[in-house]
């Protein structure tokens, strides 16, 4: 699945955005494939929902890579603070997303506490 990109400036950036979106989609779907995550969905729902909200940022072309970088920090904080276990596949995806977004400036998206899911909600502006 590829995302329609309005603001992507170069083919390299478009490729990065499409690869990142595909990994987010895999990460989102992984919560339905992992029996431990499914049995404990109440604990994992905020992470899964945040991933879904960031995927919508891609669809609306609202700084998708910046929000993905912030999402990585959000997931890392939530898993650490709530003692959550990510599967090996989920850890691999998180690491890959981290590598894809580590050179991205997050100045624009630092608008709320790191563990607040509302930072990923679509703005009406």
C-alpha cells in the first residue's frame, strides 16, 4: 500500500514515507497476530491506537515522518513505564522506524507530554 503524497519533495523522501507507512501498517496489524497482545489488549490499545492515528497523518500529509518519530518515543515510553512486552517482530519494526526517523527534526510536534495520546489526534486547523 502506498500513500498519496502532496508535499513530498523528492523521490527519495516519497520512498521513505511509503516504507515508513508500510512498517506502521505491519506494526498496527501485529497487535491482532500476537496472542499475548490480544489477551492483554487493554494495556496495548493506547499503543495500537496511536499507531493508527499516525497512519492517518500519512493519509492527510500532516508531517508524517515527524509524527512517526514522536510515535517511536511514545511507544518506548509506554512500554517502559507500563512494563509492556513487545514481540520480537514488533521490536524489529520499532527499531526500523527509529532508524528511519532519527534524522527528522521533532520541533514541530513537541506539543504535549510524551505519554499523551492526544498529541497524535488530527487537528482541525
